[in-house]
């Protein structure tokens, strides 16, 4: 009887397991079909072969490129070509929780940095991963979807450095427009300007005082259709979120300028919402907008007067190049790594560096310098309360159904719960993962196996509860460089961020780690059974593991801190009289005609948070600068 019972039990277990597997597979297939069906209409406007010329050529279909293409093509008399090296991202990019799975895939340029001297000791070859999105939507299709629109101080620093016209006052109208708050006239008097137009005129230096007084009486604030949809973690439904806010209140007296909140994300109805969705997709199919995928721009072509003539393209599977002429402008929006790479291949950059590879010099500019990025130091905290994301929970069938039917559940979130800042330059992120897939997370960070195990001691336990605190210096002083590896445009550039080279940065990172340690030991988290696990790293074994030991904290930061995924600054914006800049405040490449840059490479200094939404607002304003010109 016992054998029969055991047999029946085994059969039941087998049937349940097979049923669960089949249901999971079905839900996954159905989810893919639903998401992909929403993309079918996007095939409109995709071309196989370009025409001989266009008014505007935009290089790079990422966060900024999608905005520029949509805005410039709004005028039906402008022909616009958007060139993207990748193709459409697969349906996984729409599911927020599986974001990490896209890193290292065909949708990622999968760059790695040069071996670092002052950091990355616990990474393979002392080299940091540098993932960049390769496909329509760019890195906006594989980032963690954090929404942040910058502080006034961020943009004041830009203006102080010579990037005039890029203050908060000038960018705010575009942020409002992005979020769906605009002004419309309620009467049709010829003098009636809406506030959005007034701010644009003011930004251009035009006198609007009398018009403003009249328009106030004839215009009203309305909620327009938002370009970007923003969701937030509800404190009422998140135990971790509430603990994070309460802990911030507890620490407010100990840290100056402390500000904690739950995360805001560019997620809509459980799916990623990028500038591809909010800007480009609604315009695809317009007769004057064409998109060329799987095509790499190898160089920008100039005449003897340094006027842009167009670009050379290399389409996938074709070793030959094709020239496409621009009648008005070329705009580089290929990102902080690829934009300087294209410029250098085009003969725009440091003269000595170009001579080294036999590239004719068009303009001797500081291209590739000023590379800045955020670093994150992960600290794992285990919990005794079941409030976090675990592998075991994610694999439950009802999670797939909840996501499929309602767009809710664990799959509808990136896993980020809280964001905090203190003392203007310290940053914290709370990542609500108690257990993770070692293979995925170790590989995307390029950690050595022993480093990963020291940082995440329960990575083998699929039911482990906990979270990760990411401590960051928001305003690092270290600056790196992007250079050529050789004269072949198909080869990767050399990326050397020189993390933690400046003494300020390690001191700042230590303060950020101490903030994270204080947070983990606060009463709200202690009530959840929080226990911080400081790593015992091989590189730091000669030092006492003690949160008060400055030398130990410095060692673990230099060993295990990883990229914050925010490279920028390699085509620095500023005064045309500043020899360290590449573009002027109109984003025109200095000394050249018909060429602009609009992506994170123009940011003179880092912003104190995630730059994605800021880049969208910047691209929208850049479109107005181009159209006004």
C-alpha cells in the first residue's frame, strides 16, 4: 500500500509539475504575442534602402533620437531619415522585471572598459561592463526605467560652465510637455500665446511681458496627452517602500538635506514606456519620416569648407558603404560612447590621436574627453519578513497570469523600490531583490565568482528574503576618455572611465556607504529583521571587517563598485571660446557647419540622478533649436 501511495504521490507531483510548466510556457507565449502585436503597426516607415538625400539625418534611434525624429518630421515639408544600428528589441524589453536579461544579448553593444587601476579589482580583468542599447529605443529599452527630471543645481552647474540656455527655466516647459501639462488658449485673439510658447520665446530672449499679461486672461492650464507615462511605488502596498520612507524620516537629523521617496518609473499598464513609445511610434508611417534599421553610420562626410555633406552607411551583411546626403543637418544621437567614436572616425577629434591612425583631420576638438559616470556600491541586507522579490515567487504561475491579465504583479516592476539623496551628492537606491539568478547578475556586472558570492551570500537560496542597497556618489569628479582602437569603424572604441581616480570620489562613496549602513540599522528595517552583510573580499582580507573602518570601506568600494549605467560628457557642451568643449549651447559642433550632437555626450557634468527623462526634455528642446534655425 505504501508503494502505491508513493507512486500516486510521485505521479501527482509529476502531473502538477508538467501542468505548471505548460501553463507557464503558454502564458509566456501569449504574453509575447500580445506585446508583439502592439509592435506590428510600428513596421510602417521602416525601409530597406535609403533615398539619395534627406533634409535631416539622425544617427541613432535611442532615447534622444526617437524624440528628434518625431519632432523634426512634424513639419510635412521636412524629410527625415533615422538610422539605427540595431533592430526592434524583442518582447522581453517590455516586461520591466526581466530588464537584466537584455544585457549581453544581441540588443546590447556589450562594451567593456579598459582595465581599471583605481577600481574594479573584483571584476574579471578589472574591467567594468558598459551595456548600451542596440536597437530602436536604445538604452531606454533596457534601462531600469527610473524617472528623474533633475535639480535646479544640476542645470545651474551647466550654465555656470558655459552651457547658457540650459537652466531649469528653459527645460521646465519640455518636462511639463513630456508629462502632459500644457497651456491652451480659450479665446482666439491674435495676441493669445500659451505659456509654453511664452517660455520658449523667453528662452530665445524675446520680449513677452505685455503678451504674457494678455495671454494670462485668455489661456488656461489643461492636461494634455502625456508623452511619457509615470508610475510609482505605492507606499500603502509596499512594506519595503514604507520602511524606506520611515527610515529616511528617522535619519533626517543625522544627514543634511536628506530626501527619500519611493521610485517613479516610466512604466504604463505594466509595460516599459520609452521615448520610442511616447514620441516615435505615433509618428511612424508619416510620408516624410523613414527609419533604416540594422545600419551603422561609419563616418560623417564634409566638404573642403567643413560643411557637412551627409553620412556613410554600412548596412548589415554588406561590407560596402553607401553615401546619403543631408540637405540641412546631420544630428548625432548615438550615445556617449558611439557618438565620439563616429566623430573620431570622421576626422573630428584630437589631432595627434587621429594622426596615429592615419585619419585626415577635419577639426581638432576635444572629442572623447570628459567621460563621466556614476558608480554603485551594492550592499546586501537579508530580512526575516517575506516582503521582497525572490526567484521562487517570480516563478509562480499566478504571477504570469496577473501580469498577463492585469499588467500587475512582480513582473510589472523593475524591482526598484526607493530612491534617496543626502548632502547634495550622496545617492541610494533600494533594489527589492532577496534572491537573484547568479548567472545573470554576475555576468552583467562582470564580477569574479568569489566577489559575487562575498557580496550576495544567499544567492543560491531561491526563497531568501532581503534587498540590495546601491550607494552612489552623484557628482563624481573623475573623468575618463573614449578613444579609437584602430581606424576600422567596425571595431569597438577604447573606453577608460578612470573610476575613482579623483580623491574626492572615494571620500564621497565612503559617505554614501555609511548612509546605506545607517539605513539598514534603522528601526523600520530592524522591525523586518534586517541584517547587513558586509562582504569579506579576498582583496580586502588584510583589513578588519568593520563599518567604522575607513580603509576597509575604501577597499570594498574599489573592489566591488560597478557602473551606474550613466556615461556622458564625451562631447562636452559649453562656450565656443572654451577649448575643452565640442559643441556650443546650440549643440552645434564647433567650427563645423550642419552638424549637431544631442545625447548624453553633451552633458558637461553628471546630473544627480538617472538622466533618461532629462535627455528626453533636452532632445525636445533641441528640436526647437533646429527648427528655429
